[in-house]
């Protein structure tokens, strides 16, 4: 395939701007006797889908347009949430909105307050955005006295109960493990980088146009398989160790980098790794490249974790739980990807087609993200 044909195909790939466009909201509630106060952050893009903020249809949302729709925003928000104690509904009100920028985007910040006349555990029912976007997640934090509890609500888990007596360390850690798994599974840029660094290891294990080693016999086949397996282990281990290091360092606040720089370099890592599939530029250095760019991807994971507001009392445990979740999600991707590549690359024709399609698609996505994030 000529270089000109490759670039023409790359330019035809539509913009995949959802590389990190997650649908999240953040609800923080403080319960003091029978009074509640808190903050509710809802993404501007989610409110645009729900109530229509872009009144002049120019493709952007201004602060003035948000203020024009303030009553609709408040009505929409309050109609999709319910707090109660002992089956007695809490009376909630929302105050004047503000804007707040997080790593995952721009959010409308809605201060809330209210009275809960009942006693006992606080029960939350949440239905915002689930009927519009099944990937939506709400990260909820409740503080009552010295106790802090967290929950992640989804279309399959729309309610939670909070009380000091119901605090379970296991459940808190389990929540962050699942969040780690979820965020790597929907982080397309991280997935494509992982795919891009594994494709050359699996596809080029022979250096010839012979069929895949796992379907051959003899010493050369066994050596080919051994080389491939060790190559996969080196690449995956390097990426894992690297992003774990920077995830911890960044979350602890020891090293902080601008979000825009991190996201741009992550996009660049995807583009360069895609090019490497088409024209080997990392020949013989796959695991070193995986480690180097893995350090940057770790800062990306840390940005997501920063938005989740780790509970102070369980900070280290929650951090490690999130990282374990990321590794579990990554392992699942590898276990699906490698056998798929082995099947696709058994024949010379499908091997070359796999390289071309993967290289062009991944390079195209990476370049588009670089342009979008820079």
C-alpha cells in the first residue's frame, strides 16, 4: 500500500472525539442532623442533550445560554433525584448555578440545600441521564460527622443507602475497583494505544509471510511462540508498571502536569503507535516505548481519579483499588485481543489486512485527537 493511499484513508476517518468524553456527574452531600447541603456537578454536554442549551444552534454553549435555561436545568435536575430518611422525602432546593472545569470537561455546579425530617439512614434515588446515555455514571459522596461514604450509581444501580452503621470498607474498595475497570474500558485512547503496541508483537513474530506459529509445528514454531509470549509480557508489564507509577505520584500530588499537555501527549502516543504498525519506527523497542508512554497515560488515569474525590479516610486503599481495577480491565482487553489477532493473522492476506486497517484507523484517531486537544 502506497504512502499516499494510507494518508488518504486516514483523512477519511471521521472524528472520534469521544476518546475521553465520559458522561459523569458528581454529587457531594453533607448531612448535619436534619439538614443537608451539598454540590451537584452536571456536565454541560449532558445538560445540552437533556434540556437543550445551545439556543442559537451555533455548536457552542455560552454562560448566557445556561442562565437562560436555569429554571429548566433546575427542574430537570430535581425531577431526577430523591433523598429521603425513613421514607420521608427531603425537601431540596438548588441555588444559583456556577461553572466548574474538571479534567473530564466543563460542568454546571449546582449548590443544593434542604431539610430531611425523618431519621435513620439517608436513601438516595438517582435517575439523571440514564434514559439518554446508558454509559452515564454518578459519583456520590456523603459526609456525616467524621464518616465519609462513596457510591457510584449507574443504570443498573440507581439507588444507595448511607448511614454510619452501614459503612463497609470492602464495599468502598469494591466501588473503586469497578470504577477503574469501567474507566479503562470506556477510555478509547488508552485501549487503542494498548492495541497498537500489541499488534506488532503478535503480527510480526515471524519476520516472514509464514502463517502464524501457533498453527505450525517444529522448533521454529515453538521459538516463535515463545518470542511472541515474552514480547507480550514485556510490553504489558512495562505499560502497567509505568502508568501505575505516575497514577500514584500524580494522585498523591507529588508530580502535577497540565491536563491539556497530558491529553495531547496521550493522543500523540496513539498516533505514533498507529504509524508504527504501518511503518516500524519502534523496531526492537516496543516495551521501552510502552513504558515511556505508559508514564503519560498514568497521568491521564490520575486525572479521572481526581474527579472522583477519593475519601480521605480510605485514600490509599481507594487509590490502590482503582489501580487494581484498571489492571483487571486491561488484562481483560489483552485476553480478548491476543487470541483475536492470532486468528486474524493466520494467513498472509488477513495479516496484511489487519496491519493496514489497524494502523490506518489508530493513526487517524490519534491525529484527530492531537488536533482536538492541542
